[in-house]
């Protein structure tokens, strides 16, 4: 597939499943668009990509893309993807995840995939809530937010996906938002080409639950919020408002050994019969 | 948009869910929702095309795409 060929979404999706299931204005569709465009611009062959997802509104992405795909178990997508990647290391492994999927039930898989530095791209589509099951709070909601399970607001602190991924050993870590769709696409391109575990957190609105519960307005208004409340890494605006969320590439480390390659070396040693 | 080019808005009204994101962010006020709540390019001549692309980039439903035509291409 070459970029000389004009980009058309319809060459990259399973059109028979459209219109898709997401609510009007759901940010997850913008992530899908950015991802398809990234794949097109990288001139990747659709047959060399395997997308593995768990369960959640976000995880539905794997059903819509015209790549190899597995729609697996809530929170366990990285475990399945690890198996796929070890058996077929030449495939590009992409794992779209919700914030609950990635960091509540799937938190353990997340930190261990990062620790191993296995060559998988995890996209955390962070809408700060459980969309699919009706708006329960997640480990990314943060304090003082409303959810169906927190009618008087949440008291739980949230994880910072970037800090967590960094600490656990991910060798590529970036953050953007669906307002910054073009920037998201650029980070996805880098993450997909990076050899090692890469995490791209993309803030994505859930107007239906998070938006309504927290009176954040319609989808476009929520996206305006991503414009107002985020800045590029190290922006001067942080001096006066340290609460602004930083966007950019936080880690890009190409020196650390990648897991499948390290495993191949072990196989080679074992074949020589010297323990 | 370069000289001698016109823009076609390829819209799939079956896929559009009328969320209004494209209408809200269009810098040239090219887009509106029709009576069924589906997007429509009402002022296509004002569109700045590939310099912008915001509607296409931010549509969650992959329902709108921008195509630039060379002059004469669509005659
Ligand atoms: C083992 C298991 N536990 C719980 C569920 C119910 N469940 C389905 S999706 C989901 C959370 C969805 O939230 P998130 O992962 O943040 O994705 P979103 O829908 O917001 O995109 C839960 C708890 C399940 N399907 N399987
Ligand atoms: S419930 Fe929220 S996350 Fe799920 S499709 Fe609707 S808007 Fe998107
Ligand atoms: S952004 Fe897409 S789905 Fe929303 S109104 Fe525009 S074309 Fe329709
Ligand atoms: S490309 Fe830009 S100017 Fe043209 S319709 Fe889309 S948002 Fe408006």
C-alpha cells in the first residue's frame, strides 16, 4: 500500500459493521481515524498487523479494522497479544484499551508488558470512566468526579498513565488527545515503528456518561476542554498553572533489549546445549 | 487550497450521527446539519481543503472526507 494512493478510510475498515456502535460524538472513533491514517502513512501492509483487544467500548475497535484481529477478554488483551507476538514476532501488534481495561482489571498485565519491553503498541483511550457498562468510575477518574458508582463524587486518586508506564519500563511513552487528532496520529506512527513496549495515552471523550455526569457539555465542548487543559511538555504555561496536562513524547529509548529478540537469543543458546 | 483546485466533501449520511463536532470546529463555517441531523457542506466554495482537514480528522464516524480536485477534473 503506498501513500501515493489517496487515503480513504473505507480501504481500512470492515464497512459491513458501519455505522459503528459508538455513541454520537464518542472520542474513540477519532482514535480509530488517527490510527487508520497512521497505518496508511507508514505504508504498512494490512496483513502484517494484528490488533488484539479486551472488552469495552474502546476495545470494539478491533472489530472495525480490516487487519488480523482478536477480540478477547476484559483486561487480558496484553496477555493474548504477548502470545501472538512471541509466536509471530514479525507482525505489528497493536492493542487498543480503555482506561478500565488497561489499568483496573488489566493493570497487572500492563505493568508486566512494560517491564518486559515486548514490542507491542498499547493505545490507552482514556475517557476516565467505564463507558460500556454504564458509567462506573475508573482508576483514571480522579477525585471529585461523578459516576454512577459515585453519586456524591469519587474519593479515589487516579493513576497518571505516563508516569506509571515510565516507571514500569515502557520504552516509548506519549500522550495526546482527540482534539489533537493529527498529533495523535504522529505519536501512533512513532509508537508503531518503535521496537519495544510503547504506550500512547489518548484522552478521548465519553459524552454519554462522563460528560453528562460531570456536566461537561456536548462532545465538541469536551474537546474544547482538551485544548484548554493540556499543553506541550515543558510549556511556560505550567509555571502559572501546574495542573495543566502535558502532551508529547515522554520516553523514546531505543537501547533497551526487546523481549522477543532476547527470547530468540535464549533459544539459540539452548540449541547449543550449554546451560 | 492551491490555485485551480476545488474541494469535494465526500459525506456518508448513513455513517454520520450528527454529533456536530465538524460543524463546531470548521474555521470557515462550511458545514451545517440538515433537517435529519446529518452533515451537509452548505458553503463548499469557502472550504480551504487540505490546509485544514479538521472535519475529516475529527469526525468520530469516518463520515466525511475531503477530496481536492484539479480544475477541470470533475467537468
Ligand atoms: C472479567 C470481566 N469483568 C467485568 C466485565 C464488565 N465490563 C465490560 S467493559 C468494562 C469496563 C469498560 O471500561 P473501559 O475499559 O474504561 O472502556 P470504555 O468502555 O470506557 O471504552 C467492564 C467492567 C467483563 N466484561 N469481564
Ligand atoms: S458509552 Fe461513552 S465510551 Fe461508550 S460509546 Fe458511548 S460515548 Fe463512547
Ligand atoms: S463529525 Fe462526523 S458524525 Fe459528527 S456531524 Fe460531522 S460528519 Fe457527522
Ligand atoms: S476542511 Fe476545514 S474548512 Fe473545509 S469543511 Fe472541513 S473543517 Fe471546514
